[in-house]
């Protein structure tokens, strides 16, 4: 989960950098951020609902 949050942070930083580097696609940054927010939520739900069968 931490990794997906780090990707979001890096994508936001790259989007800010795009103000100075016109080759960087801000729309792509927005899509990456949106997708990783979904992934982060999915990972969080998986972690919360995980059943440890070794403890049973």
C-alpha cells in the first residue's frame, strides 16, 4: 500500500514539474494518479479483509 501512495506522490511532483517541461503530459499524470488511488483503496480493502488461515 505504501508503494502505491509513493507513486501518487511522485506523479504529483512530476505534474508540478510539467509546468517547466512541456514534454510532460499533465493528463497522463492525472490518469496515473487516479488509477493508483483506486489501486491503493483496493490494497487497503484487501489488507483489512485478509484472512490468515495459519491462525485458524
